[in-house]
């Protein structure tokens, strides 16, 4: 017996709700478990049967982090590196994207192909060459080593996204400025950049996430504890004979907050900018 249209719609909505619920639990479950463990004493983390609600609620792990200059230093290092990478990547991405979008020059297609192909290179294969280059340039264990390294990963994406976004904007916008006697830089900064804010936010958010979360290069290119970033700092909480699980979970929660807040505030611009930038890239 065939189902009526109303029954089919109800069944479809039910299946969709179940699928979304399972997806939310799968994606959000580890984060909830991490938050739960950060609010337990260290000895309660592996109690059996496991409890999502702590038997003994405590914020001692957070207190230890906020009263420890060493651990706060991890966050300061991550902010310095991530914000520097965002600023420099946006500057290069906007200028290069504008040039690729508005001008024809010899080698343009080849240059675009090189930019795209760089993104296909697995970062792990570049680790040893980068280590040797950083040591040779005497940049080992410095902010500059991390900033320059992360920019190699984020600049190709930012150029492609900004080129695609500028392609969606009519050329009449910047040509009107040039008719009034303005140059290319005036057209870019006074006309195109203000209307490209969603694309710029999308690129900036993506760049911040890459630089903030990166672990492997941060571990390899730094040695001094004062230069470590948050992902490496979490790993340093593992002792030789014991692990500070609740403190590791608390630092993980605090490490997730900047990216989470950034995404919550700019999710509309991030999704819109990603879609617009991908249209003609």
C-alpha cells in the first residue's frame, strides 16, 4: 500500500532528524566528554563506569592554568603567531588576488597552476626541508620561523579565495575610480576591499584556524618551552610517569575557545565568503 504524500514527508523529516542527531552526537560527543573531564579531579577521569556528570565538580585544573605563567605563555605564543599569520596572509592574498583577477600578464596561467599545485603537497613531506632551512637561516626557535612556515600553507588558499571573490565583483566598480583619476591601489583599498569583507573574513578565519591548531611544525621548529604554542603545550603536560588528564582537558577546552568564538561570530560571513570565493576560483 503506497504511503500518502503527508506520510512520506513525515517519514523523511523523521529520518532527517535522526541523521542530524546522530551526526551532532558523533561530532560533539568528544568535545562534551573533554569538557566533562576538565571539571573532574584527575583520579576520577578513568572511573568505571564512566560518568558524564562529574561526581566531584572542580575547577582546579582551570585555576592551575590561569595561575601558571608557563601555561599562559603557550596561549600568548599561539596568539602572536596566529594573528601575525592572519595579517600577513591577508595582505599578500588581497594584493595577489587583485592582480590575478584584474590583470592579464605573461605566465598568469602557469602561476595559478603553481599556486594550486602547492596545496596538493602533503605538509609532512616538507618538514625536514623546512627544518634545515630554518636552522640555516638561524630562525630556529623563533616566532618568525613559525609565521613564515604557516604562511606557506595559508597563502595559496588565500590567493585562490580572494581571486575568486574579486572575480564575482563587477569591474565597473574599480574602473569608476580610475575614471575619476584614482589608481589601482585606490580602487582596491577604497572600493573592492570594503565590499569584500565576507571573503576576507572567510580567509582570515581559515588562516587563524590553521595557525592556531598546527602541532607538527610547532613541535619541530621550536625547542625552548617559552616558544611553545598551545597544541605543543598540551602534549608537555604528559609526564614521564603520570598524565595530568584533567589539566590537559582544561587546556584543550581553553585552546578550542578562540576558534569556536571566531566561528560563532563570523559563521555567516565564513560560509558566504567560502561559497562566493569558490564560484569563479
